[in-house]
């Protein structure tokens, strides 16, 4: 496989604003690729759904993709990565976080930013059933935080050769504050509404273990304190943020890892971007001045996606 020479990210001249970068990236209508669906049963009685692309060619190196908050196989960054990697000769498997696929998960618990147990279970399953093993994993946003936390926890035991984390909310508490300020509240409003809708649909036909009026929760901090934390065994929202944030795990990473992050990411204050002394020697940090949140659109009048170029170069 050959790639173009590595080039640093340079945003479109008319897309330097972080919100334009973030929103314009969703305008790309990338056609989906038909994949093979599979359900992985978990030891706690729940399940994880996967979508395979190129499974008929197990000799190809395999890349696992982890989506962000309320993402799916239809998310612009997922479709673009799947198509790019497939065309470049990789076997790709997309992992739905617990409860995010077409069917609600069986247990009351939900997915969250620090749920590395599900990732570990899926990696173990793939390694057992895929002859070529697992070459790399790519995580976006929430999936990036999960991936980095897993790598730091596992160290040399991590079942990956390489990893890429894009637009990571390194400090979840700081991200929740940032998303409740200024224009960033637009993203909070959109995502919290989706989380509340998913919670309501899940417990519309079965009793919820919580006594909370979900519709009254309007911020991430309120939702995470009253629902995310309580469903997943945390003492409080702050306890969830403290234990699940990936920043504290970066020094323990023992696999080649590329982190791509924009200083103007509207989901995280620049003060929460980790410094060089916090990173292990295995981490390569691509810190961009611009890029927004999973944006990174380059070019002239017609923007092009830079992320996939960078991902292929690293892999």
C-alpha cells in the first residue's frame, strides 16, 4: 500500500472557524458499504453488535472502528473511514457501543466514555475468531476516550498493534463545562436530546431502575449525574468523570498510538489538552491549531477530508 507524503493539516480558508469545521464535516454524503452484521454475546448476558467489511478476506490486516456519542455506522466519519480503509486493502469491523445498534441492549446499564470492558471483550472475541488478529483500532470522540483508557489500563497486554484517537474528550468534566458555554451549547442540546430519547425508548416497555424525570435534564452534567452514573455503578456524575477520563491513562500506553486533536475543538477547552510530559514514548500527538471536532477539512473552495489521509499514513 502506498500513500501520499505526510502533510500537516491546513484548513480551508473559509472553514477556519471551529464550528464551521465541525458542522461542515457532516455535510459530506459518503455512500455506505454493505457489511456483514454479527452479534457478540457478553458474559453478563448482554450483547454487542458488529458490522464486518471484507470478512471474506481474513488475510487482510484488520482495523476496528469505535464511534462517538450517539454515533452509528451512518456517521460521516465512520462511512468515510470504512470506505477509505476498505479501498486501501484493510479488513474493517465497526463496533456499536452497548445499546447503540438497532435493538436496545438487554440490561439496564448503558454505554459510556469509560466502558473499556466491552471493548476488551470484543477485542478478545475478534482475536479468537480472526486468523490475522487485530492490526489497529480507531476511536472517535467518546470512542477515542474509551480506546485511550483501554490502552493505558492494559499497557503491553493490549490486543492491538496500533491505535488512533481523534478528537478525544480527555477530561470529561471539563468537556461538560465547555459544552454548556456559548455556541457549544448547540451540540449539548442536540446530543442530550438524543440521549434522553434513547433512554425513554429503552424503558418505554420495561421499568427503569431510576426515578428521574429525564425530560427535565438539559445539560450533560445533569444527565450524567442522574442517569449515566446511576445506571453504570458510579457514585455521582463527578465520580464518573474522574474515573473515566482518559488523560490520566496516557502515560501507560505501550502500543504505537496517534492522537489527533484540534486546539479549537468546541467540545473541550484547550487547557485540558495533555502536554508532552503526560504522554508515553509510544504516543505521537498531532496537535492542530484548527480542525474543530472530528472536522479537519482541508483544500480550497471545495473542502476535502484530511483525517483519512493522516490515518492511512500512520497505518
